[in-house]
C-alpha cells in the first residue's frame, strides 16, 4: 500500500490522483491519495528561499503506520550539499518526497505542458520510491533509477524500470 500526501495547498488533487493511478499500474500496488495536504512552512529556509527536504521527510516518518508514504511538494526542495533536489527518499525506509517545482516547463520560462509534467512526476516518483525498496542508482541512463541532476537527463528516461530494477522492486515488495 502506498499513500500519496500533498505538501503545500497548491498541489492539485487531480495531479495526485493521476500519479496514483500511474504508480498503481507500474508498481502493482494500491495507491491512495490522502485528502488533507500538509503545510511545509516548518522546513522553509529564508536564506535559500527553499524547503529542507530532509526535515519534511523526518516529519513524514511520524505520519505512516507501515504503508509507504510519498510526498508531492509544490515547493522547491534542497539538501545542504546541493543547490536543489528533485526529491529525496529514505533508502529501504517508508518515506519518499518529490517536488513539482522544477518539473514544470514554466520554471524554465517555457509554455505549460501538463502531459510532460505528469510524465516527469511519474519518473521522479518511481525513482524515489525505488530507493524505499532498497534500490541504488542504475547505470542504465534510460531507467527511472538512473541519477538525474538536470531536467534534460530526466527527459531521457523511460516511464518504466529497466528489467533489473523492476525485478528488484518486485522482490522487495513481496518480502
Ligand atoms: Zn536517487
Ligand atoms: Zn534500472
């Protein structure tokens, strides 16, 4: 069972529902969107004008009773060693977090493209959830588990795990 949690009031329920349906298909697990979003203001860093991903993940840990919990944030995320992160996850843990901010074409000064945003969101969700299943980064650049530090690299990925990562996720979710 995977729960999706909106972080910030401006993540559309429709966006979360669409992602839940896509994840349920790829992971063959039931996905449920929690109705109430949470407010991430506790994780705001006024100097960086970004939100501390690890603090949000830590808060999410107390919000799960064994199900996997995926946070979808509308705000830009960071960890101290990087200028930004698309997401963060607890390796072999329960919680994962992704941000919509840099998945939107508008962020790069381009016209909005809902379909592209949804596709990127799925890839990034598969990546971070993959870490919660214990997966490390994949050397296959077209696999969602490849590391991506730019949106161009993310767009080269498929919407499905490579065979090896797929098998590893299946094995972990049955154990
Ligand atoms: Zn990663
Ligand atoms: Zn892979």
